[in-house]
C-alpha cells in the first residue's frame, strides 16, 4: 500500500455500527441536555469533478451549443429535455427539479464560475487544496477542523462534527471528529486491547524523518478519533434510522448518499448540537458518454438534487433557519465535449448554497465561452473565488469572523452578498 493511502486509511479507522431508537423519552431528555442555539453547516462534496456547464446551463450563449453538439441541454421552450430557466440566460439541468423548486423560493444561491487561481486538474490535489481552505497548497489539517478549533464547544457532547464515508480532509486536524458510514451500522469496531496495542506502537520513538513523524501523528489522531466515538457510542446507539419518518412528505433517494442525508436530519433534530457534517456525492468523472438531458451525469444529478430537496423539506422552516447546505466540487470540465462524447478535467464549476437565510440568485460575472474568453483556450474561467464563499459562511452563518485568518490563511476574504 502506498504511504499516502496508508495515512489516509489511518484517519478512517473508526467506521462503526449500532442499535437504533428515536422519539423516546430518552431522546427528549437528550435534547434538553444538549440542545444549543448554534448553527449547522452541511458540506456535500461532488467528487470526481462535476461538469458545472451542464449543471447550470448558459442557454443564452450560442457558443455553448457549438462546443457541445451531442451533450448540450436544450433551451427553455425547445421541447423535451430543456433547461429549467432561471433568468433568461442561465437554466438548471432538467434533472435538478428539487434545486429548482428551492431556487423559486429564493433560498438557493448559485455560483456557476467557482474555483481558485491556477487551478490544478488532479482530482486528489484539487480536493486537498479546497478542503485545506487554500489555493495550490495542501495543509495537513482542513478548514472545517480549524474552524472547530477556534470556537468553544457549546454542546459538550463531543459530537460537534461528523464525517460520512470516512474522514474528509476538511475535518482532519487536532479536533477529534466522528467518522462513520452510517448510524445504522454503528458498533464496537476495534476492541480496547487492539486500541492499546496500536497506541503503544504510535507512542514509541520512531525515526525522525518526516514520513515517520507524519505516520505517527496521523495514527495517533486516528486513535483519538476512535476513542471519541467509543465515548459517543452510548449516545449514538439511541437513534432508530429504520423506523424514522421524514417530515413534510420528504422522500430521500434510496442510495447511500440519500440515507446519509436522512441520518444528518435525524442528528440535527435530536438537538445534540451538531455543528458540521460532511458527506460525499461520488461519480462525477464523466470522460465518456456523459449524456445531456439523459444519461450518466443526469442520473447523478437527480440523486444529488433529490437528496438535497428531501433534506431541505424534512428539516422544514424551523430547522433550516439554522442550517446551511454547501455543495462543492474539485473542478469543472472542458468547455468543449471530447471525441468520446464526454468532458475532461477543467477549471471553474458550479457550487450551490442552500438555506432559509440565503439571498437566492446567481452570483459572479459570466466570462463567456468563446476561445479568447476561455482559460488556456479550453476551460471555463473562474470569477468567484471559492474561499470567499467559505468566508461568508464562516463569518455570517457560523459566526466565526474572528477566526477567518486562521481558518482560511491568506485568503483575504471579500464578501459576496449571498448571506
């Protein structure tokens, strides 16, 4: 196993299982003991590099159709498979009906040209840069963990943050974080004896070379994360995900992504004081037969959008007043389709922010798709700096204006106005 993968796997040791119950007197008492007036941020990472140009469709620009004769989305009013019109120039992909409904309510902010300077087109590098909260620099800790480090734990439950599907880089750092695949599969994991043996290994003197020191640091942190979840096991084993009935007729997709979003709703409603949750939406790397209004990307978009709509509906006005959903991806795709009727790694892409307090609309200047307007002649040029989106959420939602320079080092945050 490569050292990079070994270190990453150390951080995901804690994947646990559980008994289930919700709605009981016990849960009511838990709410009283742990409820806070704080805010929650849910971060959905579209891993693989989502083609933002087909997600937020510039149907008002003729060059879009010249560049994508086989995979473009039709103009509104053109017939089946047409874009859901937003403002006469942009439209959402027809599979994004859930997000379109939220936009119509004024609670969806759209950023169709989001990225960072001199964007990297490596999946892993770009993901690491973005989750580090930097540009072209990978830090060992993530922006969300640094945020937690700068604020006091008001809930006193230890479950300030949860990462579904392994520990995301955004939540790696000095603050222990709960990382699981599902509450419904929460169990004992490693036995205490095994934990003690591993801890003795990491506490021994190791070589002084940087690789050994990094392994020791990451391994010790992984064990601390696991110990945190052992402490929280009695707490989390009281949630019945199987018999949970979402509010407001919300229907989550019958996928791992959909079920994880439902579990986030359960945790938020429980009043445990959850501040941050991260979740992955995978499968956005469409080099071949991407499709247009239908096809592989359309199917991914439906799952993505339907899950957000279900969470938004399930939480309702009361909870969504204190919750924001942020979606991100590591990069967009080439402006022109390739010979395999797909798209290759690109630059800027579409990000979304959802919430009751959001000033809905479309943000950022549109740079255009003509050859002289594209970045390096191939890629959508970015006009929204992604750290400004993060900074606005940190300052105005998570109330961490004093910690901005620590959480987003060197970003020089400038307000956008969506929050």
